[in-house]
C-alpha cells in the first residue's frame, strides 16, 4: 500500500506554530519535546490512520483525534484515500474540542 501524504491546513499550521513558540519560550528543560512528539505522532498516523478516536459533534464526520501525552495536546486529523489532513492542534486543558 502506498504511503499517504500529510497535508496541513492553514489553521493547523498556525496552531502548531503558536504552540511550538510557546513551548520553546516556556519549556526550557525539554525544548525539543514538542517537535519530537509531534513528528512521532505524524509517523504514527501515517502508518496507522485509524489510531485516533473519532470525534463526535463536528461537521466533519470522519474527524479523528489523538492525544500526545508528553506535551498534552490533541491533534485532530481526517483520513482520505490519499492523505492525512491535519485539521487542528489543541491543548488538552481546553474544555471542548475546536470547531471543525
């Protein structure tokens, strides 16, 4: 089976950039943890797209999310035939999922 492409929509790009900037400013004891864990998660969902649980209550019926434990973020994504589409990155302390 061919490997899917990883596509990041602009919203997710902005959220990832903001989270990365915050991490680098505030987590000086583990400055690389954010990027390391995000990369591992990208690899995991590319290899096993169904690993994340389905998200209920969104307009995107196929939206999934995966919890990134060490950095405490949820990554929201959608699986299509040829791609994994990154939709949003949200800190787990936020009460509800982002509007997708």
